[in-house]
C-alpha cells in the first residue's frame, strides 16, 4: 500500500537526496546507450539463465533488462571486455541465436526426463 509513496517523485529528483541513485542510473543508462551505438566500445548483455550473450529488452519504466529468449531478468551487462572477463567467455564468443536457445531447451528437457527416469528407477528399487 505504502509502496507508491516511497517511489521517487521525478519532479523533485534533484532536491531529494534519497533518489540520487535513480539519477545516477539514468545517467548511466544514457551513457550506455551512447556507448553502445559506437562499435568500438560496445555494451554486451549476458543472460545468466541462458548462459550466453543475448539480446535484451529494457523494461519501459524500470532499470531492468529482460532476456529476449528466456524472458528472465538475470541479465548482466557491461563492456565487451568486462563481460568476457567476468564470465570467462571466448574471445569470439558468438551471440546466442534463437536456434541455440531452442536447442538448449530441448537438451534441458531431455536431461529432466533422464533425471525423472532415474528417480523412478530408484523408487521402484527401494519399494521392493
Ligand atoms: Zn535468457
């Protein structure tokens, strides 16, 4: 209920100390946009859920990025160099494609089925 009151009022953002973080984030986002439009220091997004470089959609109101494939918000971003270093990616790590994502989903599904089968097998054995 009171959540609404806590939201920073955009009209007094510069005066309100508590919302300085929001200002910084906006500034940061603006810089990101400017930088990502230049090819030399491009910003990359890494989805922790898909475990790969991904394309994202920014939340229209919040400072949140959503992976275009899995729609998770577990997205990290940074310069190409920092993302590669942090997630130990190959120098020529390719961007995830929809095909990669589908393949991964199929693989995970199969893994789940295998795990399920093993569990059933164990349960059948212990039931005797
Ligand atoms: Zn993802």
